[in-house]
C-alpha cells in the first residue's frame, strides 16, 4: 500500500491495525478456540494495560490511539 500511494509504512500499519484486529477477533471469537482467545486476551492486556477489555474494545482502543498519534 505504501509503495502504491507513497504513504509511510508505519502510518499504513497503524491505520490497518484496528480493522485487522477487529476482523481477526471476530473469527477467533466465533471459532470458540479457547487457546487463541487467551492469546488475544493476553495481547489486548499488553496493548491496553487493561485486563477487562474484550476484542472489540481493544480494537476501539487501537483506533483511538491511531487517531491521537
């Protein structure tokens, strides 16, 4: 994407982070794969420092962070 539109790689990655997280979370959540859900929960905790956020709220956090930065 960056090469096609002359956009910085980091900015492209940041812009895609929340939508990709949201899409992956929906698939993992629907699969009922407990191990994968635990990995997403752990990653969400690392990203947000908040233990009680579900995948959708982590995506919202990432989207807000991207906008602020």
